[in-house]
């Protein structure tokens, strides 16, 4: 068997690096607070000052205050609907916040202090997000998702979180 030439080895290395760099499976979220698709400075600050969420309270959808949600093992969390995505972390942790109805429908952002899955449930149905943005290396806020929310009460479910507490803030979208 012949030993490949240095030129052949370099070509193979370059081809391998190029293949890995362009692989969608390895694509990473942008890095830095300036990489979000929309402004999140207010949410970032609020998440840094999150208060413990009151148990079983129906929250004001327009308060714009961040709350720290205590999470439980998924089987004990009593989510209104099972998470849309199968949990990847072990043990899977989850929790939810209830929000009161409002005078009209509107576009809202749900932002988290850690990476986790977000589902929004209204009238017993899961709402589809209208947009998502994420960035690594940004303190207090790696993820934000937009939802068109109707006037009825709704629930924000958080699952597959990395720790047993997570900051959540709901704000009207600009």
C-alpha cells in the first residue's frame, strides 16, 4: 500500500474541514448579545433581576417582569399539554406559568435565562411560534420566541431545562 503524498493529505484535511464547517447538524447559534434577530436588552436586564414566581397565580401578561420558575421532574410537573418536543436532558425538568386574559390579541416574546423548550398553550391548544432567536455567550438570555397570543388566558410551558430553576419574561413584541 502506498503512503499518500503530503499534498494529498492536505487536500483531504481541507475537504474534511470544509465538510464539517458547512454541515447543518453542526451549525451553532450566533455568539454574542448583538446577534439576536430583535432587540432584547430590556428582557436581558429583567432576567438578571428575576423574582420567584408565585405558585398557582394568574399573572399579568403585560407586566414585563421576569419570574424565576421552579421546575420539577417532567412526570410531576402537571403540564397542561405534554411538550411538543421529546426531552433530551436527563432527568427532564419542566414547569409552567399561567397568564390572565387580555383585552386583545397581540404579538409577544417569551424569553428565557437558559436554553430550554418553550410551548405556549391557549384554549387547550399549542400555539405555533411565529419567530425564534438565540445566541450563545450572552448573559441571562440565550433564547427568545415570538407568539401571536389571543385575548384568552394562556400558559407558558418550559421543559428540557438544564437546571431546576429558570428565568422567564413575557413582553409585548415591538
